[in-house]
């Protein structure tokens, strides 16, 4: 390309940067079912706290089912 156009700067990517969430701060959390340590976004860690269940346990059906408490 440089032979055809000496002013060609080369491909610099698209003009708009795609939206990526990789800059979200992560926090280490331990799964309550399997004990695996996972890096999750800080918002998820704060929301679920000590009750965190990793996606692998959820997919395998090992996540504890919420117990229905009936008010009397």
C-alpha cells in the first residue's frame, strides 16, 4: 500500500471504540457451594456478599434452592 500511496498511515481501527466492560473493578469472592474463588464485578460481590454461588454451580444445578417461608 505504501508504494501506491506514500501518505497512507495504515489501518487505525474503526472510528468508534466498542463498549467494553473489562475496566469494571473486580473483587475475589468464594462460592458458598463449591468453595471456588472467583473474580466478579464489585457490584455483584457487594450485592450477593456471603451468599455468592458461582455460575458453574448454578449451571450444574448445585445451587441451593431458596426456601419459601410462609407467614402465619
